[in-house]
C-alpha cells in the first residue's frame, strides 16, 4: 500500500513487488504536476537527469537514494515500513 500523508510523507507498506513503484510513480507525477513543473524543472531541482525523472514517473526501478532526491525536491519524504505480518529475517 502506498499513501501520501498530509505532512508530505509517502508511506510504503506491505506491497506486491512491482505494484509499489507504480503507485509511487503516480504520487511523484501528481506532486510535480501540482507544482506546474516540467520533468526538466524537477530534474534540475533534484539534481538528476530528466530521463531519470521520466523513468521514475513510469514506475521503473530506481535506487532509494535517487528516489529520495526527487521526493525531497517535491518536499516529500518516502518511508518504508515492514508489514506487521512479514516473517522476521534470520529467525528459525
């Protein structure tokens, strides 16, 4: 599940692989459009390339560092939370 909260946090929790990035992409796109920015303007603010912004908005995989830079330029923050029903890593 991906949810944008009022304080600008994009919360990512317990998702099927692939679905999460598409939902984050939609939130990034909506935030950019609401600022009336082009992809190039967002790229300049985030200090990434315009094709990187396009890839993020398509839902392509990207590093968390790059995603964080783009989110920060939009005054958003991405938080990852483990689901409450996920297995503990390393438990026997």
